[in-house]
C-alpha cells in the first residue's frame, strides 16, 4: 500500500509558517514582531515558552492570551504532462497561546503555558490536482501544556526546568488511483517531555539565554477507512523533535534593544513512519522520511518610543529539513525568509501587542522525489504566508 496510509505525515503540512518542517515557532505577538529572536529577552508571560528562566525577573503575576494567525498560500506547476497550476485551499489558522507566571519570592517563580508549537494543514483539490494521488488533505491539531519552575541561582544567573504534555489529533486523506475514492485516516495520541533553560545577565548592556525542549514521543491510535483496502484500527508512533535556542540581547541605549538568536531543530527524529494494525501489530505501511536537522537564524530589535509605546522589527532565515528524495505535498517545504514588524501599547496593568510577519518560501523545483512514482510531484513550488498576531497581557 506504500504511502497510502502515512498517518503521522498528517502533521507535515504547508500551512506551517514559523519554522521549517511542521514546527510553529511563533507563539507570542511581541516575539513575532522581533523575528522570534526572543530567548535572551523573554520579558513577558511568554517566557514560559521562550525562556522560563526569565520568570524570576518579573514581579507579581502576569497572564497573557492571544494568537498568531497563519494565512498560507501555495501553488504547484507540474512540468510533466499537464502544465496546469494547482493551489492549496485558502484557509486561516488560529493557533492559540496562553501563559501565566507567578513570582513566589526573590528566588523562585512558576509558570503555566498552553500553546500549539506543531501543526496546521494543507488541502489540495481531490478531483483536479496533479498531486491528488499523493495527498488531498492533511490536518492536525496539536496542543502543548507546559509547567515550569525557575530558580534565581545568583544575582546574574537564573535557571529553569519543566514538563510538557502534548495532545495530537490528526486527519489524513488521499485519493486512491485505482479505486477512485478517498482513503481517510484519523487518530489521536499524547506524549510527554521536558524543558530546561538558563538566563544570564552579563552586564547592564548584555544578556544571554538558552532554552531547550526535549523530543516528545506520541503514541497515535486511530482508524483507517476505505473500500477495497484495509479498514480498521491502526497505530503508529511520532516523535516531535527536540529544539534548542541560543540568544544574545544588547541594550544599545535607553531606547534601543538589539537581539540575535540561533534556533536548532533536531528533525532526525522523523526518520520513518510505520503503520500497524492495533490488534496484532501487523505492519500495514512503512514510509521513509529521513529528514535532516536544521538551523534558523534570527535578528530582532525593539525601540522605546515612549513610556506607553514600543516599536519592533525582525528578520530570519530558516533552512528546511526535507530532502529532494523525500519531498511530498504533505510537506512541500523549502528554505524561507521572513520580515516582521510590531508594536506594543501599555496602559496601566494592560499591554496589547500586535505584529505582522511576511514569510517567503524560496522557489523549489522537484525532479526526482522517491515519494512519486508517476512524476506528479515534479515541477515548481512557490509559497508564502502572512502571520498577523495579537496578544493581550495583564499584570496583577
């Protein structure tokens, strides 16, 4: 059955904009406005995700709620046979984020976060798209719950550790070339992991931070439905990659803040997908991915316009993990560049942050993907995405 039932590949989608693969790096409107070069800054409740070691630097209790919207656009021009252009269905995704921090005393702080660091979807026309026999629809909802604690070890150094609980729900469709019908696979699962972080204040000018999230193995169970092929309960495993961010922030003067970051994603965890029957573990399908680990490089800045207003900007370059041999339309990825702007307004205990990122995927031409026996994936892929974001924060 080949790659008819690539269950975990439902997570590998084109709408994902924040980081290469199916990772979503944008998890806060303020950070989004600074190109997500935020690990050495993390001065709001989003520190729970970006660098929980910074929680000891925030007084009282801080909460925030928001979303970084993802509005993708992608087309594929086939260069074998038909030269028609296929486009994914336009859809706006609204992954949420919520964070809360509490400083217990001068030494300890705790934080809770709920966000969606992996996911989104693609949908190609199931009747006319050249790629319909490889994939028609992929959709996932991935929610991560994080609880972290931070400790102020010295006047300059603070450290943190936490636990993560991931919930994944996925749907995968594909058009069967012989049966002329859609094959549907649906399932869900959970997994756990951990995170550690450090923040170091070298001087009034320089600040350094590092943040690590471990890999999370998710046990997925679901059902496959189609006439003429296997129908019934199936299972698989998906390991979400571990990530590492290392950043530096420089306070140029009282108004200007400059920040830089290197962001690593260990996609070697995504080697293959093995689908098995739940009843007896008989292998239904094996699909090889062999993704590679990659880096993203980020620059950001913030300018204090007044006590109430702050302006922000950022840029980043993100390397994609999908090799030419393993290219597929569930993850038609390519290297990407992004530019962002943002602003924050504070009045009393309330802060509203808004930002906008434009993401441009570099054109990718595919000639010999092993996922494609009929040359239907060959051709040129062009994509972009808009990421407007709003976060509202309150300080108790």
